């Protein structure tokens, strides 16, 4: 009889703490997706300006978050970092906080902290904030999460990223904000979950994904499950689209 090593725990609990756009459409919080891997520390996908409130409303402890993966440097996707960092400082956090984002993240984060809370970017605190900048086309492993990045089509003063995370035996792809690009199909290939922007139904808004784009390319999206997020009032007010699941603030699923 052979006896193997105990299997690594598998499974991820995904909570959409914030599923809204930049403008509070539908009263929703900005982009903030909380991933809790079985047997590991939770991480965030994006951290919009409203994220601390969104997490605390759901009773999720921001102090447990080991890493934040940022798709791009717009306020509704990364603007919550100064609040998360200061909350850690005032709640006596000691564990390192990893921040992973596109090239330029370290400088933009320091600038944003100085703008919102002067002196905060250099204030002494009990934990380190370690920024890893991920260029499109590269990959890395941060806090046990394997991440790959592709270039999104969404100007934000820095490259915007499509992200694919592998954690606890599950694969989650995330479009962030982007016009349709073939890289979305690559990032979503064989994923357990694709979290896709669906900003408008069919109105042509530059640099954003529409429901019409997802329909047009559905045969290329080989993810096992697709959940729409970052919806404007145009999407939220429309009759529910049966082909796709839609996120809402507080939606929790288990992969
Ligand atoms: Zn954006
Ligand atoms: Zn956005």
C-alpha cells in the first residue's frame, strides 16, 4: 500500500463585496471581489474607493487580506488601497500586505496616499506594504497565488491588465475594464470562473465591454462559469439576461 501526502485543500469562496461601476449605479459599491481559498489567506481582486465600507458591511475582516490584485489604476479599481492601508495601521495590523498591479502602481499608490492623507505614504507602521508590478504578458506567484497578466484595452495612465489567478486548485479570470480583445479568451480558457465587465448592453462606449461583445464572442469564452459585473444603470434596469449570471453586492459563490 502506498501512502501519498495529504491533498492540498481545494476550493475558493468568491464574494462580490463591490459589483458596481465608478458612479454608484444601482447603489452598488465599486469593484471589490474577495477570494477566500480553502486553507489559505483571502485576497482581493480590485479595491475600489468604497471597498473598506463594502467589506465591513459584509462582516469581512480587512485585516486578514494578504494580497490585493489590481486590474488597473482607475479610482474605482484601486482607490480603496489608501483606506485599507490606513485601516491596517490603526487596527495594529502586523502581517505584510502585498499589492500587485500594473507598472506604475507603486508611484500612483504613494501619490494617492499623499493626496488623500498627507504624510501617510511614509508614516511608520507595523506592517510592510510590498508592491509587485506586473507587466502585461508576465506571470508571478504572490502569497501562494499564481497570477498571469495580459494587456487590456483601457487607458488609465498605465497599462491595464486582464488577470488570471490560480489558487487552491481553482482558476479565476477577470477582465477588469476593457474593450473586447482576443486576450480575454486566452485568459478565460478552461477557467473555473470568468468575471467579466458588462458595462452597457449594446451602446458603444470606448474601452469598455458590452453585453453585446460577450454574446458575439461567447463561443470563444471557454470558462466553466461566467459572472457579469461593473454594470451601469443601462444594464441594471434592463430585463435580466438569461445567458449570463450577474453579480450583486454580497453575492457569494463557492468554486
Ligand atoms: Zn477603468
Ligand atoms: Zn471601472
